C-alpha cells in the first residue's frame, strides 16, 4: 500500500507529494505568485481558495482530506449523498422549461415547441406579472399532462393558482404525470416579499389535501429565494432544511404521517458556474435532508430528496449576455453531475426580458447536448470518491447543519424572517460577493473583464 505522501497519477507511475510541490512552486515563482525565499510547501496556501462560507478548497485532492469523512454510501441508498436514485430513468435528467409570458397564445406555442424538441416537463409561473391562472386551459391545451409533469409557481396568491390548476386537472379527467406539483411555498413567498396576507398553515394543509387527493406533490421548497437574496451555498441548504422542517411540522400537526408528508415536497436549488461547489451543494443537501427526515422518524425509503436545479439568475449578466451561454452550460453540467432530478437552464437573454425562440432553443439544447452527446447522466455520481469533492461535500453539509441550528435557535424559519436575522446573514454574504467583484477578485467576463464599451444589447419584450 502506498503511503499517504505518495500520489498515483497514471498506472504504476507514483510521485511524491514533495515532487508535486517542487513542480508547482517552480511555476508559481515564475509567475511571481511565490517568492524565491518561500518553501515549496507554500504552494498549498498560495493555490487554495475559500468559498463564501469560508470553507477552504485545496488545490489538489489527497487521501488525507477524507480521513474523517463519513461513508457516503451507495447511489439510491441512505444517506443519499450519491443520489436519490440508483440510476436515472433512461440515463437522462428531467429537462424542465420555465414559461411566464402573460400572452397565453404565445406561451402555448413556445411551450409546444419546447416539448417537441427535448423538454420533458413544464414549469409555469402564474400571477399578475406572469401567466394568468384563468389562461391555464389555453396554455396547456395541446400538452399531454399525463406524460409531461407540470409544476406550478405562484408567489403571491396563496392557494388561488393551485385551485385553478386543480380545476383544470379535474376538467381534463386525466391522471397527472408523476412529478406534477402545485408548487406551493408560502415561506419562500415571504422571503421574496410576497408574503403579506398569506396564512402559512392554511396554505400548507389545504394544499397538501388537494395534492393528496389527486396523487401529485404539493410543495416546492424554493431555496433560490435565499440564493437570489445573497445567501451562500451553506446558507441556501440551511434555509431549505428549515423550510422543509416547518412544512413537516405543520403537516404532522394536521394528521399527515411523516412519510406521506415527505412525498409531497420537492426542493429547488441554484446551480452556478462554480461547478465543484454546485456538485457538492446538491450532494450535501441530500445528506442533510436524509438526516433531518431520519430524526423525524421517516422510513429510509422516504428520505431521498427530490431536487430541481435551476441555473442561477444572479449569475447571469445583462451586458455581453452571450457569455451567459457558457455560464449556464457549466452550471447545468454541475447540476447533472451533482445528481439533480430535474434541471432548468435559463435562457441566456433572461436578464433582458422574456426570452425569444432562439434563446429557448439554446437553453433546452444545453441539456440535450450534455445528456445525449456528452453522456453526463449515464453514470450516477461520477464525482463520487474524488477526494476534493467528498471533502467539500462534508464541509458544506456541516456548515449547512450549523445554519439550520441558527435558524431553529430563532424559533424557526418564519421567526427568523420576522426578526430579520436570516436576511441579514444573506445580505452580508451578498455584500462580500459584490466587494470581491469590485476588487476583481471574482471576475465577470464582459463586465469587470473584457467589457465591450460599444455593445448594443439585443432587445427583448419586458
């Protein structure tokens, strides 16, 4: 057995840690990042980076990094670090497309085009600034809702959109496809500033009953609400855990068994162009949710987390929007490798307004390319076992559990929102991210790096 100071990089070729340090130090000295009088071992500190959670990411994965990391288990088995399923159906993730254009006829055409060209499920945003609930019959007229799951999102009207969707399903008299979801998230609506007048208990209990009657899910714990507000990766997971716990408590109080309640909940996370932290975030989220469900008395088979990953909105740039294609490709890759059940690639022109047909095509083809040509979904948890990924997953899981503890110490997520402690922590991280951008420590191509001062932005419908 090789010692922990030896690195096997290819076949029987073995190199010592010291040899790698010497080679790396020579390169850093030439670039001026390491002084001549500094020892070779200083390369570790020079090349290490720190996340916004103050977690150190080392430049090279080594066995000692995982000496104290718990066994991640097998794909499809608790603690579900390596995936909620042993393998994805048909070797692909669910390609979910977002539509929110208030013009119902235009949305119906765009939606049909997506579904005929690679999309497999639908995410509809309803409300006064998006699709009107009364237009659901028009929007979904040619959609086989028994084949393509439909996920609803309505931030401001409580049960109104869910009622409209349920009426539509009843009128169609079809069995909705597995994965269909009423998309209720009253706590997330509060975090986004839409929560006034919403009675959380009523929305949760009534929504759960409506969903259970129709054999569909009821809730999407939308952690992108925290991400969009500045939250770090660990804060995003901690927030999701706290919201999930809040819904479980309400449902248990209403007479739902814990396993029944868990089947009603899906989670939505942001995927960014920081690929390794995105991979680790999704893995850590499944591990911590498994632990929370275990402490709640759930059966092991019910503890796998259903994850919907969305390419980060705050990652996208309004200027030089074409670069967003590169960012979303990396983010979608990371979401797929990280084990997301469904992936939404936001169109590159989303910061400018409603996307056009070309940008929607590029968005859905990003997943198609990764699945059909790059075969990213063919292997479950391809990053599993990589020392650096396992270490980062463990560090994020522990940091997220600590964040959950802070939220619970405030009395729960709703109390943490009311006293301002939750959003204060998110905003502090957001300010640090902005400061790093201002100092060019976090470069943004097309903005802080290589801007096109004569750029003419493409025009989109607001």
